[in-house]
């Protein structure tokens, strides 16, 4: 009975967990779990996504703020240019 538990813990469970992690990261996680066991699961967990997306609302707000700042700088540069002063 102990042998079956050891086989499950060290052989089958890493494949399952690697598969679940791989689904979220768009990778073949079951293969990492099969070939390297728990070490493969750890490596897979540390790997980045193949298709990274902006993941948090904070990052989205920061990017929107950067766009607004760039637009304001463009407007200031246009209004302070010499051609804008002559047109008035």
C-alpha cells in the first residue's frame, strides 16, 4: 500500500499539477511534471506566460495615466511653440 502512495505522490501528482499550471500559462505542463517530477512543477511555476497580459487594474491605470501625461505634454508643446504665438 505504501508503494502505491509513493508512486502516486512522486509520479502521478506532479503530472496533474503541472498540467493545471500549464493550462494557465499556455504551456505543456504535464510534460514538465512527467519528465522532471516535482522539479518540473517548480520550474513551470517560475516560468512566465507565453502570452502575457496586463493583469491588474493598477497596471491599467498606470498606463492610462502615462498616455494622459504624454497627451498633455504634446498640447503644452504645441501651445508654447513660436508659431502658436504668432498666430494670436
